[in-house]
C-alpha cells in the first residue's frame, strides 16, 4: 500500500494538545496527487507509482511531456515524483492519492530541499570563527586561515572547509509525528520543522525506522 504523497510546505504554527501544551507543527499542503505512471517489476525492474502534483497549464508543457500526461488521462503537473511500492495491484492511471493515506498518530519521514544561500564564505558555510578582529589583522577578518601544509604533504587535505555553494541540498527529517490531518483542506500537520522555505516542495513518506504506536514522541 502506498503511504506517501507530494506536498508543499506552507509554514509553521502551533496547536494545543489535550493537556493544553503548545505543540510546534509544520503545515503541509499534501496532495491531491494523481497517478501519472505505473512502473512494474516485469517491465522496469521495480514497482513504483509516479505521482503528479500542482496543476500546470498545457501551454507550458512540451509535446513529449504532454503525450506522457495524455497517456495517463491526467495533468499536466509541475511536479512528478516516484514512490516505490511492494505491489502495484489495485492502482490505476489517473487515480487520486489524498492526504487521507495518513492519520493522526502516524510517523512520517519528510524530504525537502534546504534554502539556497548561494556562494558563501567559510564562516557562514562551516561556522568558522574567522581571524582576530584586531592586533594587526588586516583584510583577513573572515578568512578561513591556512588551507594546507608546507613540504609535507604539500597539498590541501581532502574535505577541507572552503568557500562555495551553501544550501539547496536534499535533506530528510525522520520520525515526525502526524499531529492532525484535515482532508477537507488537504492539510497535514506534523510535529517539528521540515527542510525548505515557504511553498517549497516536500515528499512525505511513512517512517522507515518508527512505526505508529511505537511509543511517545
């Protein structure tokens, strides 16, 4: 059974539990998603369902992709993602997957893409302390210091923290508790934070390491 869906992070807020405690939650617009392609072990070598999320104008889709959507009788969509399943029996093209695949008390793994920070220095990227602010320091305040050795080994060590692109990385946060599900608005409320900015795409799957009812979070 597929217990996964594509969503969009709407932001964070808080709700109150039955004891009156404030619980920080991330609000995710989860689905509805349509099945665009069914992959089988006999043909592709594995069982998977390709889901589409966020409707897109046909004028913004090229002909090959339009044929792909037309074959399924749905779409087009902005986002296409695959979800592995044990069996594809019972699923058909065009079938909708809604947020109701989850219920309060479930645990999920949420995958997102962190905010892109562009090209940054070592202080922001690797949390370096930088050079002293005085005592003769000139034009070196935010530098990372020496990047290598002298004669031995005579090169920069692999893995040395250097300036470069920071952010925009795929990150998965595991074992988040589903606090509430609002099917009428396609909303999923999970405890804690998930990667990405507002309106960024996230993938929600059933938790791999923690099953529902495995204890309190």
